[in-house]
């Protein structure tokens, strides 16, 4: 199974870099569409838009509509749950019984579980008891398959960058970390939010954080030639080895041909 992860597109229509953010998002979807083999799904781990406005979601949804693979979205701290739902509810995967943007995708050898870490009070994450119960219920709904969990805020101490704790309280982060370790079946955690690529662990579960697709908001040092090239992640799942993550730089070549050529050469 192949998952393309994108994150932190921060679509805004009235900032000086508004066009660049739209372009970054658009070229990323085009690059993913050109992959061969292409991903089975695309997961957007939140901060889809910057101000939570319906017109921003309309612009984001128009770009995501070009994706060849099915798209699943999460809520980030800049998202607005109600407006996100209005933009994406027709896809049918958002749980109808709650305002929280959390759900499980059951169609693949790996279950995909999206959690909602949005706080109404700050840009940092939150994870209340109700969300923990909902996550544990989702985990327990199937006791056979491995699970990949997607959460906007990284549920571990991020030791690169200025802010190690990305939740409002350590208790909230630990509540999520504890729920993730409730079973032995969560094999990977994928996040965004900090706008830079890094890795960590939730207990013994490997965790990966991807940079922002919005190049003007990306953290970390990039050479001038890469400053306007979005970076996204491809997560490939192998039943024996688990997940392997590849960072892909948009615009670095004919991804379809290079991927297929590598396969043929190694055969
Ligand atoms: Fe963000």
C-alpha cells in the first residue's frame, strides 16, 4: 500500500504569498498524480487553510479535486471544523456522530485512523478524554490489521526547532500517546504542524513529521534552488517490514519514469 501525505498548505486568499501557496498545493497534487505506481490514498494532515474561511476551503477543494487517488483530510489548528465539514462532508468518511474530525478508513491492508487534535483555544494541540475514548474505540473496532494513525500535532517531543511540546499541556499529549499505545497494532504515526521534517517515537511506535507544503511557511534551511519546491512524503507499507517513508521534492524530475526505471533496474 502506498500513502501520499501532504500537510500545512495554509491556503489564504488575502496574503501577499496567497498565489504561491495555491501554486505549491497545485504542483504537489500534479506531482503525486504523475507517480507510477501512484498512491492508493492521499492524506492531508491539516492546516488545509489559514483562516478557516469557506472561500479558502473552496479553493483548496478545487485543487484536491484534481487528485487521482482518494483524498482524506484532517483538521489542523488553523482549520475550522464546521467549514471543513461543509467542504468535505460529501466524501462520506467524516464521522457523522460528532463534531470532531476523526474517522477510520478500512479499505486497505493497513487501517488508517485520523485523529482530531484541534484546540479551540490556541494553535497548540489538544486531546480531551472524549477524543481518547473515540480513538480507543476506533482502534478496538478491528483486532487483526495494523494501523497507521494521522494526527496534525506530533504526539511526542520534537527536539528540532524551538518548541518541543506541540500540545497545550503535557497531559493532553500523553493522553494521546497513551491511547496510541493502547494496542500493539498502531505501527506508525504521521503528523505535520511544525512545518519541518523530523522523526521521533511514541513509546515504541515510529513517528514521522513532514514539512509544510506551503514553501513560504516552511521551517529549516533549504538551498535557493529548492526554496519554491514543496516536499511531500510517500509512505510505502510492506507487511513484513512495515512503513518506509520517502521525502519527495516536487519538480525534481519525471517521477513516473524514474520510479519505474528504478524498479526495472533492480529486478
Ligand atoms: Fe501549519
